[in-house]
């Protein structure tokens, strides 16, 4: 018994001394001595240079291992940027040692990441800087055995294969990691700066004040998460929650059942315009409204970017105001869905004043070429509601209806202008030009025929005499048909009809509102005949359809300054060709004292037609040979 007692005492002392020694070792062990080896291994795994300012830890059997990393920096791929890819102020790992000793399971009570700064870049070829982190450096691959190389270079979508020993040709099981569970992952005050260089100029998205909580994370098991951040804002304006799952064998992350709700009123449009060039190009006020609700059913992201997406969403009660328009677009309701390549707008409804706009569209390859197909209609929009007409040369009333079918590629502003194409048709019903009588204005401007307005008025039917006295012009039809090519709208036909006239026009308008316009003014045949009965000179302006045609001056200039007048030079030339020759011939006959026709011979029958004098024939032939009368 005495020997046993001595043995037990000795054994206890040894255990105590070992414990004390282990405690002293733990307390005095400097982890920073191994920092070069640790950073070298991390650099190899991440395929990026990694630096750490300080490593520290605390250990107890009761509380476990508490590991702290301060000042961690991960370099970027040199092909993308010389700035760091990631900078982290501190990372804290709280590991339960006893669970591992008892159950051979790695149980991490918490991971806390504080103030991480991440810069993500998509280059002009569409590659992301994060992608190269998923592959081992080629130089290190060449030093590995063939079996390891085949595993390292496998496609991210390829299932891991069992390794084969080259010497024995016997299959060996892949490495099995201990079961890992992380009870809580917390990210606080992180910031992500995303730069998309596929656009010109590049698009920059600043994501600040990122807070994220991930609970019960386990390899190949789905875990719930919550995230809040600030987009172009000093305060958090985005909140979302969902489920996330990491597939280690494929280096992929699957996110599902993510519900995102936000209000556009919390998004500072003025700040967004500084980073998004296409948005800055739109003449919008710096305030918008609308409730956005998006559901991401499934999204898979891997080393090569997003490979799967299934999402749908809506915008309700939206509101924006374009500076050129008198009223805002209100009650904007949008329904859309998306996959990894296509964004489909199944319904877009917009209320504008008393009218509405209905649109459908699709954007293919929305991450690169952004090929758009959009069609829609305008209904019941009053002209007086479109813009402030106080500066217009003339004011109009009427209801605007229209249809459009547009295609374009929005990879950049230059590409958008060059690829913008489509068909446009606009109709104005119940049109009225205020305080201008077009019929009266046109007649009054033809100064080459004196007092034309009053001469015409005397022979017009009573209803048209009244129209000359009206203050306004009423239109029975206004229709514009055009097409768009390379950012220029070509007006193929523009028909403007009233009971007393018809106007035809064609021309072009570019995106800078530069207008080239040619117009022709016609009087209908029955009215033309009445006008020529009172003013024969107008017969020189008649076309092959028995319509009097008034040529108008072409216009080239800004759209808002358009002015069109009868072309007096062309009118004078045409009138002179038909009436001037007769007047000149009569003056010549009077000067030489002859009659144009010879009277019948004495004693002859009175029914005989008079014959033209030889002198008259000679004079007429000479006049016909002159260029002005041809």
C-alpha cells in the first residue's frame, strides 16, 4: 500500500508539473515567431500575397482557443490592380477545444470580422479579380505529383474524383476533413467597392456599412443569414435575408430564398449619377420613389462568376421626373424576372398625367452586351401635359397615341447610340393649333400674288369662308411614321390633315434634338378649283392630282425653334412660268400693234375658227425657248 501511495503521489506530481509546464508553454508561446510560415501557406492557398501585422491567442480548457489576427492584407491580382484586394482590421476565432478532443469535431463558437475593405473588379473581358483566387498558381502545380495536379486543375463544376496511386494503381480515398460547425459568423462595418470596366466609363458601386450575421454554418449544409448595407448612402438602406450554402468540392456558393425589400426614396440619386454614367445622362431630377421587392429563388456563384440564377421582383408606386416634361411619371408598376443571362420585363405600367405608358421588354446577356428589345404604347397623353408650351412658337392641343418597337445594345454610351434602332408611330387625335389659322397664314405669306387672301375668299364655299375667320386650326388627322437607326429618328412620313389642307413632311431628328425637315402644303382638288377660278395665277402651282401645291422652306436647326414658311422664290418662279409668258406676250403684241389672231375672211362663215398670225407664232416660239418658261 505504501508503494502504491508513493506511486500515486509521484504520478500526480508528474501530471501537475506537466500541466504547469504546458500552462507556462501556452502562456509564453509567441505565435508571431511562425508568422512567416503562416503567411506563406496562406499565400499559396489563396494564390495571392498575404501579410499579417500581429497574431495572438488565449487558451483555456474551459473557454477553448481564442485566436486573433490583426492587420491582415490580401494583395490583388497584378493583372487587375496594384491596390490590395482585401484589408481586414481584425479577425477573431473562438474554437471549442474540448469538443474536438471528445468528438473529433471542429466546433467554432464564433468568428468575428471587423472592418474588412474589399475591392472587386470586372475587367473589359468580363473576368473578375476574385476568380484567380480559386486556382493554384501554375508554378506550384508543376511541382506537385500528377494526381494532385489533376485534382487542383479540375473544373469548378466537376465532382471530385478518387485519387489513384501511380505506383500501385490502387484507388485511394480523398482526404476527409473533420466535421466543421461554426455557430456564428459576424461581419461588422465592412465595405465593398465594385468596379465594372466592361462599361465606358467604368461603373463603380460603393457598398458601405456592411453588417452580416451567419448562423450555424457547416460544410455542405445550408445556413440562414442576414445582411444590411448602405448603397450610395451614409446609412444602411438595404436589408435582406436568406439561406447560404458552400460546396467545398466545387468551390461554389449557393444562395437561395433571399428576400430583398427597399425604398428608392432612400437611395440618393445625385450620388448615384456620379458613379453611373448612363444614369447621369438621363435628364432626371435628383429624387425618385418606389418600393422594390425582389425574391432570389436560387443563385450559384463560383470561381468563374455567376453560373445560375432564378429571381423575380416588382416595383410598386414608382415615381420619377424628367426635366423636359411638365409632369412626373407616377404609379410606376414593374414586374420582372431574371436568370443568369436574361432580364425580362413582363409588365411595365406608367401613369403620366391623364395618360399612360405600357411597356414590355427583355435584356439579353445583361452582364456584357446588354442587348435590349423593348416595345410599348402611349395612350391618351394630352399635348398640353407633355411640356411647358410658353416658349413654343405655337401652342397645341390634342391627345397623343403611339407605338414603338426598339432594339439596342447598352454595353457603353457609344455602342448604345450606334445600335439604337426601331420603328415609331405617333398619332395625335383631336388636334388643334391655338391662335394660328394655317390657311390664312399660308395665303397671306404668298406675297407674289397681291391680295391673294381676299381674292380666294370671294369664291370659296361659305363653310370655308368661315374657316378663314377662325382663330385656331382644327386637324382631322396627324400621323407620324418613322424609324430609328444609329440614334437618329428618320420621319418617313408625316401627314397633317385638316378639311381645307394637307401637309406632308419628312426629315430627321438626332439625340441632340437637331432637326432637318422638308414639308409640302396641299389644297384639296375641289378647293383648288375654286381658288383658281378667282386667281388664275395659282394654276401654275397645280400638280397631277389637281391640287394646288405650296412649296415650303426647308428647316435645319433645333427642334424647339422650328419655323416653316412658304418658299416665295419657288412660288414666284412657278407662277411666272404659267402667267408671266402670257403677260409678256400680250405686252409685246400691244407694243407692235398687232392682234394675236387673224379675224375670219369677209364673206366667210362666222363659225370658222380664227387663225393665229405668223408673227404671233414666231413670238410664242421665241418665248418658249427661254429657260424661265420651260
